[in-house]
C-alpha cells in the first residue's frame, strides 16, 4: 500500500492540479486512457480543427451570391486529419512524458483505477494506493446504443470518427445534439451526403425552441433530417459476385431504421458508407468501483458533489474526496471542468477557506453552420421561472440582416434572441445563431455575470460601427424593460 498526499483519477482538467504548491508533496496521477483527456484528444480541440476548414469550404461554395466565383476543387481528408493529429498527439505524449519524469515526487499510473474503499484505490496491475485527498476527474465516454452491427468498422463514435482514412461519400448521423450538429457540418461541407436521424423530434432540443427550429430550417437545405427513428441493425452490404465469396468487412452498409414509440413512421433502410453514433455521453462512474464507497450518484450516473466540489455520501461531504468535470458536472463543457479544477485546487490548499464553484451563467457554443451560442434560460424556462415568482419577462429578436455588417454578408438567417426581466432589466438568457455567435455571446455573459442591466449595457458604452456587434446592441435596445 503506497500513500500519497494527492491522487488524481484522470489526466484531463484534473492534470492541472499538481502545480508548484505540490512540487515537494507525493502526487499520483492515474489514467489508463489516452493522456490529456477528452477535450485534447477526441473532443473540443480536434473537432474545431476540422470545423475551421469546413467553414472555409462552405463559405467558398456560398461566395457566388456575393459576386465571387469560387469553387472547392478537392478536400484532402488525410491531409486535414494528419495536420490535426500530428499536432495533438505529440502534446498528449509530451504531457504523459512530463508526468512520468518531470517531478520525482509525482508518479504516473498509466492504467485504470477503481475504489476499494472511500479513500483507497487499486489499479489494473494490482497497485494499492491511499491518499489524503483523492480527486475524481475520470470524465465521460460516448453512449453506444445496443443493436446488431454496432461493432462494425463502419460504425463510429466521436472518439473514433476523426481518425478514419477517407472521406465517406454517404454518412448517417444518429442523434440530434451538438456532436451531431458539428459533424453534420464537417462532413456536409467537405462534400459528403449527410442524413441525420433522431429518436424524437427536433434538433438541438436543449436550445431555445425558436433557435432550434431556425437551425433545423437552415440545415435541411443541405442535410436529410428524419425524426422518430432508431437504429435496429447495421449490416455490411452483401456484394458477393460468386457463391461462397465473403461479405466485406468494410465498404457500404445497410442500416435498418425502425420508428420510435409515438411516431407513425414505417421501418426503412438506408445504404451509407459510415454511421456516426452521436447519442450522448455517459460519466465513467460505472468503471470506478463505487459500490465500495457509498458515494451518492445521480440517476444519470454522475457523482454527486456539493458547491465546493466535495463528493457526497448520504448527502454529506466525504473527507478528502473531490470530483470535477464530466464525472460530476451536468454541463459536459471543458471551460466548466477548468473552472471546477480551479475551485478544487484552491480548496485542497485552503480547506478552512473553501471556495464554491460558480455555475450561475454557463455559456456554450455549437460549432456548426450556422454557429450557435447560448447562456442562461430559454424563453420557456424564463417564463416558467417568472410565473413562479409573479414577475414578467420581455424578449427581443434581432436579425443580423438589420445591421450594416449583416447587409455586407447578405445574411438572411443570423439572429440574436434576448430574454430579460421586465422590472429590473436583468438579462435572463441570450441565444445567438449565426456568424461568430460564440464571440458575440461573450459581452452578454459578462453582463449577466456582473449584474449589468440591459439599458446600461446598451447605452453606457460605445459599440463599434459597422461591426457585427451592433446586432447585440440593437437587441438590447429592443428589450422593453422598465
């Protein structure tokens, strides 16, 4: 049994914890997966490195409406892929090397670990560990639906699809969330024929209903979208020319789709070259041996923590056990995991001055086309909240095309939607769809975080003309607050 001052399960955001203050203390980092976690290796960073050239390709095809004769002659998938992972893989390897050899007081266990008690761990090789403090930052993984053929090489999740060798001609994406929206944009912009199927109605259903509908109206111009289906099976397309010839383990597949409960659809089949399962993610708690701990777990599998990121058992904090990121957070966002890591870093070193994480105004962006960003409540949530408090809300919808820069782009789909309290003028929610939505949302996040009312924000500063930010200014001015 080896004792450490600090043991960290996971090498994503948890890997940022052993800073200079821990240099002379015994630290263990445990991770049996690819070093660096989801964001670096299979999430935020590589996907956006695919999104940017996809944006360029889509923009080139759309340039004709502005009088520019341009075309996309070819998409070199392998070159794009290799540019991305030739940069990312060395970062992962370098991080692992540093944790192995950078500090003699830090030990890297490049293997999985599970609890054998509330403050005890065992690794795959049998090493037994105790620690004064344990931080669970073990992340999440894609959900793999159960159907015949889900293990075929043509069937992928976001963990594997970015490493494929060739751009597929026909892609079926199963799911309607942000992963589906981003990869739909990537493959479609590169020239693949994209079909999206969802088990229930609507794409990006967690967004404000108006934004969700506007988005679907836009992507239906380039994608086939079908609601109310689920995958029953995926089978290799039988291409036997002679009796006894083996069915290929690669190439096209036939996908059988059956209607979801409550939908009057009929079963149908599709022939595609690749199936991407984008049906959500699940926290890795089921791999941690939590039955030996008594820790509280939410219905969706997340570890239960308090505001200070302390793991709970029977509703009370467990001494010396903390959690952060996807393993415990409902947001599944890297910037939230990093924020929670800063909270844990402080609380580990200052247990008598605990600091709470701030989850009041968490923004998020979907890097699809058109891009989407949001913070705070949807209109439905705001109305329900206001009704419970006997208050009123106001909304404003401002199209990109009402501003000078919108004219320059001949934009017909971009929109800013704001929701505020009528009496106090405080922003309750902001939702943007269109060019650089992830940038335009930031001043609204700042206003909400620091309590700036909408009239002060709109009139108390200069807004650069004719920058696209004027659409945010005009949306603020359109809110009829007291």
